[in-house]
C-alpha cells in the first residue's frame, strides 16, 4: 500500500513564486454522473482558467448552509493526510465560483493540542502562499451532495442494506447449530467459532480497507472485497470438514467488513452533516438489525432444507447486494477533487493547483502507525475512548449473546423448534424500528443546541441519546431472565415474557450506539479514523467472545442469574454517559488528542 504522491515536485513549485505559467489550453466539459441535477453547469470556464493562472484573482470559498463547520467532516482523508503538521482545511465542503481557493485563507490548525499552527513558520507560509486548493463550485454536478434526493436515497438504501447483508451473514449459522454439530461431530463451542471468527474478521478487515479507500476511492473498495465475500460463501456451503468451514467464515468476515468500513463515510459523502439525520439512523441500526434477521431466516431454512442451505441463502442475499453495489459511483470527495486537480494542472500548466491530500500526504510509515498502532495507544491513554468503546462492545456482545441464550430459553425451556426460536427475535426488530423513529428526533435536538450555542455545540451534547437508551438494556435483561423457566412454568403463552424483553433491548442498543458513535467522532475530530478503528476492534472482540461461553453460562448459572449477571454488568456501565456529560469537557481539556475544550 502506497500513498498517492503529490504532483511532481509540488512542494518545490509551491516554494517558487514564479513557478506558475499561463494556461496552454482551456477545455470545458459537462458532467455525466447518474441523476445529477439537470442544470447545465461547467466545472470551470475560460474566465476561471485565467483566475487559476493568477492567484491574486482567486476568491475565498464559502461553506454551504447544509454544513455545520464545527462538526468533523467524515469525507476528510484522516488516515492518508497529515493534519497535525500540515494543518486542516474545509476543502471537501467549501464551494467557490472559480473552483479554487487560496490555501493561505483556508488552512487552519487541527483541533488538538498536538497540532501546530500551520502558518506560524514564515518560510512555510511563503512556500504555500501561491498554492490553490481545488474545491467544489456552487451547485457543482460532480459534488455527490448535489445529486437528486431520489438518487441519494437510493444510494443510502444500498449502503444500509449492504451492512445488513454482511451482518446477516455473521449470524445466519445460528439457525441450525445442532445439524452442523452432528455433521462434523464437534461441540457447541467449536461450532460457535463459525460466528466468532467471522466477527473477528469484522474487526481486522477495516484496518486495511479504511486507508485503501482514502488512497484509491470508495468504489473499488465496495466492489472487490464484497465480490470475494460472495465467492467465499461457496466453500462454506460445500465444506466437508469443520476446518474448512471455520477458515472460510473468517475470510468471509474480513472481506465482508468493507461495507461496515465504508457505509458511514459514504453516507456522509452524499448528505451534509445537518441533513443526514435519518440516513445515519439507518446506518446505526443496520449492523444490529442484520444479525437479528439472520436467525429468523436461518431457523426456518435449517429446519426445512438443512444447514448448508442457510449458507446458500446467505450467498444469494450477498450476490443480490453485490449487483446493487456494482452500480454505486465514486462518492469520496478527496478522490473526485484529486482527479479534477490533475486535469486542471494538465489544462492550465499551473502546478500549484492541488488538493490537501496531495499537498500534505502522510508517509507510508505514518499510515501504518495510524492504522495499526495509534488506535491501541489511544485506548490506553484516552479514558473517553476506552470507556465508550467498552460500552459499545458490551451492547454488541449482548446482541450475539441473545443468539445463543434464546435457543436455551425458548428451545430447551419451551421446546420451540429452530424456526420458532428465530421468530422470537422479531421483538428485537420492533425495538430497532422504534429506535429509528427516535434517533432523527435526537439529531434535531442536537442541531437546535448548535443553534442556541451560536453554531458551536460541545461533543457532550451528543450524549442525551445514550443517556436515554442506557436504562433499557439492563431492564431488558432482567425481564428476559426472570420471566423464563424455571421461575415461570413453560406452559401456555407465558413465553411472551422473555420474548418481550427484545423490544427494550433493540431500542436501547441502537440509540446507545448512534449517540456514542457521534460522541467519539466529535471528541476526536482530528483522530477520527484511529478512534473508530479502536472502537471497531474492541466491539468485534466482544462480539466474537460472547458466543463461546454464553450457552455454558446459562446452563451453569441458570436462566435467571446468567441474565442477571449480564444485567448487572450493563448497570455498571450505565453511569458512563452521565459522567461524561458532566465531566467530559474537563477530561477533554487534559487530553492531548481530544478536541479542545
């Protein structure tokens, strides 16, 4: 993996005031992206070409009304650009009539104590004074945010459903464990590895897909890993021994993690940060809704046509989504603007026309540190990141715990077959649906806080959603444990008690994750990639661990105390958002990497 270099000797050219040349030719072109606005618009014209040759004529850019400048731009290439030493700009959200802005007017210090003032060095300021950043033009048809609403919602549906598809695949095998055990003569724990190893892949894959997508764009990283995920479902379904099944499930997890890595950023590419409330709510629910659908489908498929067909059905689902994904255009602003900058340099001869990613590339060694080392270093040194990651991982782990405890309670307690056990997960889906109705309201409340505070809200203003959802998780676990056999006799319709517990759990799960994720993004706005990578690894680790001991725990402690133990752990985590709401600003003020308090 190597970073895309800046144009030849761009820094040398930028250091020479007389290095710019007049344009050798000027060519205008129209846009051909799917569902672009119908307005006839040229990316740049003859007058703009003259402006590009004369930096004194360049105009300062403006931010669209749809963008809250104090919130992190998730289209920013955090892992392959060096904002700590180079500085940051709003290049990927700024608009300018000429399509460029002077770097000197756009550059600012990254919001962290470790960052330096990018223009404090007079020599650096002199070298950069003639550099012009390529930005979008007003109503630019190549800007994904200007595509039609209908097309953007179509893309949003593809992004969300791709996450549902891969999350669905992680839990599909839970629909018929006993036949897999009988086929390969292995224990329940060994079979549970088919879930755990795929979830482990969810944690490992993003460490590669995230920086690669910044270098080469989102589209290739949507297509190629997902195609491999579809293919590796074939040896899973045809496996003749448990080793083949486990290895291929692990590889499926690595390749299937690309939508988990890309979907949130892709949604941010096409919706600006004060207009994507419901779109982000869909993304927040998808990693949790997908696994819940899996036992519902897998239970009936395994019961009727066998466990191998669960994997064939999963491959069919993934294959359908691959066809949809193949139609997705490039949406990543840094890549789109980098291509435009290259074309503009060729047509004008002005080598000082660049993007920030080209001007301040992160060295390969730093990319490795950012990807593989810094996330874990931040877990050790940043209490906010550690505790929020643990909370998110607990919720994620509890979801996978339900996949193994529901069969104990409903299968062994009430004698439900695999299909009926799967149907009990509908209650969790109801909770997820309720959360989808609430999260956009929480986003509106947050934007109102931004307005009341003069356009600058604190990251802690993201926490009310987490505070709202946190009590629902222990409540659901207490209901689940103390309405299950043997406290309640397994007769008649009394199964409704533990079944209902899925509603508050599904609601709390999605609301907590949505709020916690937003809080981490805004708390570590200069280290978003590292913070989210750390969260993903911890979350996947917990999701992978839970299936390995939940059945034994429920058999050993009994339904009541096993569920209560998990409820007490979640109760112990419950104060976290309340404490950060009160003390978060103080903690951030003492952190080297958190956003300035």
